[in-house]
């Protein structure tokens, strides 16, 4: 274990700041501390010291020594807590990075080393990335559960059960030639079905998990001038979208995140749907239709000063992961001007009527209120695919119980799908994508 290079990076946030944490990992981490204070400090204690490098006193700060393997990366690690000054941090990094065998870290490189040294599996590394990026309370809870190993333990449990089941089948195969072949133990088939149901249930949570992690996507749609951009601004307390009484004002899609009770709601303004001679507007209309199809909820606005138009039937694109069409709520807009028959909800941006109730409705529609604390949810498409593969293979094994060989092979494939999920096999492509999305210093 242990990489040849020692890496260094600023691991805390944007400068200037009160404190900046410079982190080192690799074989030279200890030598750097010895250079600064003359000896190796006791492990996992903070030591106050002048930070002197190449004879220059650069700062005064706290040092910590975390020898491997009991460190974040599993390698020897050191941390320098400096004053969060851009000039101090630049000087320290520049001096350290020009030492032989020491270089600046790449994005996600500390976490990659932790993964390579078995400190984190792939699911946990993803959880760490999600935790760092989390902005809402629900994102934080979901990421924490993933990082802390909830999903890992569940997957490990399934793998153990698969191993037991495979052992029974292998015994069948081994003794198949002998006269006293025992049949499979009673309850074997039930155990397979239970395992299938358990995995499939968690796979099904991927839809809700995605909403918690990536947000509940709400598209404001309707005829031109129905008040979409006005409502978009009012709900997001912004003036991000242009509002005018000219029909066809909005062309591009505009997105804003809302945090409602800790749930991320992504609000999307779109072009009014109509036939148009303008090329730019026609592109906007096509984008609006696309956005409606991939939404979690469509708010179809209908103003009283316009002829009633039905929302177009949004047909899912081929290959669309989400089945069915998103639900459509018909909103009577500009309720100060009159009411629209047959609407689910009325709002007026002019008087504020119905705005708070609409936010509440969005929150309830997101399903976030139904998620119980501590419930295991998977949130990534990779999870869903891995679990569906595993569940499908277990299901096939159940259909193949007449042949122990075939059923055993099905169960082996189920185990493989779970191992891939944890990153024990074929992890490279996922890792490259994951770590490049991390910030430097993580
Ligand atoms: N009285 C009243 N007028 C409103 C209300 N909401 C919007 N309007 C007016 O309706 C006109 C159109 O509003 P927009 O928000 O630009 O409508 P839009 O649906 O985004 O229009 P396009 O982008 O052209 O499709 C503007 O003049 C707004 O001031 C409302 O609640 N009450
Ligand atoms: Mg608009």
C-alpha cells in the first residue's frame, strides 16, 4: 500500500478565511512536520508552532500528525492549520510542492487513496461526495446515511444470504452423482423469494432517493402570458425571470433551487406553448415540451383573461427511465382578475393569494414528508441498476431450481451485481467520474 508521491492541498474552503487547513498524505508527511518543528509530534494531537520552511517563517499555526494506517487515506497524513490568508497558503503550498516526491493533489485524490487503501468503499466515497455537496437537510441526511455505511451493511447482508444459498446449491451439484441426493432444504425457495423482495423494495426507493438528492423538478408551463414567469419569481422571491405583457417573452428554460422544509425543489420556468413563426421562440417551445416530459410535476397555468387550453399530453421519450407521465396540476393564475373553472389551485402574484399554499403543495407532492427518518433510500441511477440486476438474477434462480447448476450461476451473477455496486469490481470508470467531481483537497 501507500503511493510513491506525497500529495498536498488546501482542504478547507475559499480564502480568505479564519483558518485554512493544508493537508498532506503520503510517505513524506512526517518528514515535513519534522522539518517544521524538529521532531515528530505525538499522533492525533494539535501542536502550536511557527511554520518555518526553507528558513522563512511563514505563519504560526497548529500541526497534527496522523500516521497511517489509522488516518483518512490510510497513509501517513499531516495537517497544517494556518491563518486563512491567500498569501500564506500560497507560500506554504509553493514551498512544499517543490520538494522532491511532493506535489499538489488532484481533485478527489485524498478520497481516492482512502478508497484504494480500503478505508471507504465506492458507495461510501459517493456518500462523502454527496455530503460535501449537500445544501438541504434531506440531502445531508441521505448522504450521511450512505457515508456512514447503511447501504453497505444492507448490501453485505444480502451477499451473505446469497453465499448461503449458493452453498446449498453447490452441495446439490457435488452430490448429484451419488444415490442419496438430498433435495433442497425446505424453505429454500421462500428464502430466494424473500431475498428478491428485499432487494427489489430498496431498488424501488431509487425514485424517492433521487428526488431527495437531486431535487423535485417542477415545471411551470402553460399558454403565453399565463403568468408563469411572474409565479416563478414570486415563488423564488427573485426577479430572475423577465416578465412582460408581451406573449412569448420567455424562451430559455430557467431553473432556481428552492429549499422547502429541507427539501430541494427545482423550479423551472419555460416558454409559453404556442405555434409561432419565430425560430428562437419555436426552440423555446420545444424545450418547454421536453422539460414537461422530464418533470416530476407540471404546473399548468391558466389565466382568466385567456381562452382555456388543455395541457398537452406529455408522452415519455423512448428510453426515459421514469415511467409514465408526470402529474399535471392545473393552476388558475391571476386570480385577482377572476377565476378559471376546473382548476386545482388558484394563485395571484398581484395579491399573493395561494402562494404559501402552493409552496406547501409542492412540498407535499415531492413525497419528502412521507420519508421516515433513518429509512434506507438509494439515490443514484447506478444503485438502481445494480439492485435491479441483482434482484432479477435472484428471481431467475428461483425459476431455475430444477437445475442446480443454472440456479447457482444466477446467484453468482446476483453477487457480482452487488459487488459492482460496492466498487469491488469494475470500479475504475465510476471512480474517475466520481473523483473528478470532487474538489481539490478532498
Ligand atoms: N393582474 C395580474 N397580472 C399578472 C399576474 N401575474 C402575471 N401578470 C401579468 O401578466 C403578464 C404576463 O406575465 P408573465 O409572467 O410574463 O407571463 P408568462 O406566462 O411568463 O408569459 P410568456 O413568457 O410570454 O409565456 C405580465 O404583464 C404580468 O404582469 C397576476 O397574478 N395578476
Ligand atoms: Mg415567461
